[in-house]
């Protein structure tokens, strides 16, 4: 018990220390995104926007207007848009489309094959086109920003999202003609590996360009497109026209990240459907968690001990220690005190046995062992009492004291029971007393441990009642009563038996009582047959009845050393 209390006290101290550590962790930072993480995300976003603006301004599309200086193109532009019909045999003049394709392919498209070029008038009509993707001009002409630029005579450099890519767009100054034709040059902005934008942004942070619920081009840093799209959809209204937005959380649980976004420079990033550059943190919420030692050290370094509520910690420690010593007292001392009161009750005669079935655990084992030991002592005392009654029979024959009912023994056998049960055929103890006393047989329990069974009384004869010996404090037996010659009882002697059939009935009754006693003592009864038992009784009876002074033989069942046994008693003439 002492070691148990010491151990529980140690556990109480450790529990209080853990609670104090949890309080320290609450004052510090045990994980999560810090201000430094937020600053890093916004910095990458700002740098990405600056790189995009630089790529657009330095795009080769700015060289497109130089193509207008070619004399062949000038002549084609000065001529009619639709060539006049020619006479038969004459070579028709080249169209503007043919001249434009030839000049463009020999010039800029030969050096920059990923560019596309077109000539339009003030109304947005495409007069000629060529390059890598001439079909995108149909989409470009419909944009409000291009329509505004065509209305002006000045050159313009724009950004536009076309065919799932971000493009740089260059419009030349309008020509001094009636239709104010001008040259438009477009080229996709390089965002892949090796580009200036990728060198600036890097691959540590997931990111990408998002427009209308789709990712333009390839995602950066292994970003999941659904995360980028979700962030853009949730926070589009929170993104300013210029610069990076505030940091917001995207996702749930341990996989959540923080992110920031900015609008692409130029017309491509304007409006609700504008193209956004979204950057997420490289770490998820789960990866930002700190181990306990690091978190505690951070809390201590930040002055967490000064914020600790020492009064609360001390109160918790006192309560824990109090429970440490009080709970074992309730668990063990209460049942022990009740068991002690039961022993005192037995000593004072207020009860006759321990209620061992009301205890559990180790105390239950102790109570059952004590009940078994007390029952064995009771049976031993009763046997000694029967022997002492027999020695008084020379003075005056009388009925012996009845014995107390044998309580049912616990199911768990003692070592003596186990050794007795392991024998193939238990020995039957037959004892002979040359005594004319008339003892009653021992009471045996039935299947119900509290129920009484029928007693087998010894044969009776006219007796004078002697003084009864004092009964011990542990006995609940009745005092003997004088018997007259005509007194009737439930005992049967051989002298009263009229034939062999009655003797066999007597043997059968003794056998049944003996088997029941063996079961109550926990002995095995398999293989113990009536024939073997009756044979022993006949042999013992014949041996004793052969004596001249013996007129009758009676048998009684009792318990000796925890096992069922028989005692043979003789009646002298």
C-alpha cells in the first residue's frame, strides 16, 4: 500500500506539471502560421507581379511596328484593299494578305516564330493576318481594351488572356489614311522554366495564373489547381487593383494553407473575370506544428513562467495529492473494516458465517479462504464432540448432539481437495468404536448452501439423560433430549431390521448421504459406485457383529481432514 501511494503521488505531480506545460504552450506558439509566413507569401506575390510586368514590357512584340517600314508592305497598303481586275495574260498584283505574309515571314516571324501579326482598320476589321496563332485575333478584337486602343491614334502595349495563355499585345500608331489602319503584334508571355518570371518566383511556393475558374498554363511548385481556383473564387473581391492582397486561409484541417493574390498588370487583370496570380504557402498547417520541447522552450524564452498562474497550479497539486491518499483508503479500508466487523459478529454469535460472495478482488479471495478455514475448524470440532459423547456412553447411553449443517464449500478447491480428487478411487475411512453411545449422523447441505438436508440418526435405546457438555460459542446445535424405550426416531439399526432387503435400504441411505458429503467437500464422485460401497459396509458389519457382546452396528457420515469419512459404532448387549 505504501508503494502504491508513493507511485500515485508521483503521478499526481507529473499530471500537475503537464497541466502547467499546457498552460505555457497556450501562452506561446506551439505551431501554426506565423507573421513571417504571411510576409513571405505576400513578398512572393509582389515579386511575381513585378516579373510579369517586366516580361510584358520587354516582349518582342514591341518590334512589330518596324515591319511597316518595308516598301513592299507600304505599296500594298497604299493600293486598294481589293485588287482591280486585270486583262487576260497580265499578272495580277499581289494582295495585301500575300504581301503581308511574305514580309512578316522574312522579317520578325523568322526571328520570333511564336509571334502572330495582323493589320486592322479603325473599325476592328482584320485585313491581313499571319503567324503562329492567327485565329486568336478574332478573340482579341472583341476585347474592350483593344476597342478603346483602336479608337486612339497612339501606340499601345496591352496584356490579354487569349487561348488559355497570357499574351503581350502591341498596337502600332495608326496610318495617316482614311481607314487608320494599324499593325497588331501578339506573343504569349514566357512563364515556364528558365523564364525571368520563374526565376523570380521560384518553385518553393505553389502558385499559378487563374482566370474564370481555370489555371492558365502550368502550375508552379506542384500546386493543386483546385486549391488555386478555390482561393481565387473565395477572395476575388478582396484583391486590390494593384499590389498583393492580404493573406487568407484556404483549405481545412491539417492540409490548410495561407495564400495571397494580385491582379496581372494591364487589361488582362481588370474586372471580375481578370487574370489573377495566386501564391500559396509552401507549408501546410500540419507541417508548421512544433514538437513539445521546442514549443515549451519558445514559451519560456518569451516569459511564459511570469504569466503562469501559480496559485491554480498549487491548488491542482494539493487536490491531486489528496485524491492520491483518499481514493485507496476508500477502496481498501472500507471493505477491510466491513470484513473485520463480520469476524467480530461471528465471535459474538450475531452471525454464523462470512458473506464472502459480497466481496470482490483480492479481498474476496481472502474472505472465501477464511470462510473455508472456519468451516473446516467447525467440522473438526464437531467430530471431536461426537467422540467425546461416545466416551460417556458407559455411564448412561444417550443420544449424541446433532451437528451443524455443513456449508457448501467454495468452488475453488484447496490443495488437499485437489490431491484427493486426483486419485482414481478415493479411500473410504471406516472407524470402529467399542462404544454404546448413540450419535446422530452429520447434517449435510443440499444444492442450496443455506438449505438443510435430512439427518440420519443413530439407533436409540432407553437412556437416562446425562448432563449435556457445554456447547462452544461457534455451535448452533440443539441440546440432547432423553429418550424412552418407546420413543420413535428416524434412525435405523441392524437389530431393528427384519431382512436383507431392509439392510440394503439402510446401506443405500448411507451411500446417498456419503456421496452428497463428498460433493460438498469438493471430492470427485465419478467411478464411486454403490456396489463397492455396500461391499465395504457388509464386510465391516460382519466383522463387528461376530463379537459376542455386539448386538448392533450403526454407521454415520462425517468430514475428516476435509474429506468425507464413515464411522462404525457398535451396540453392546
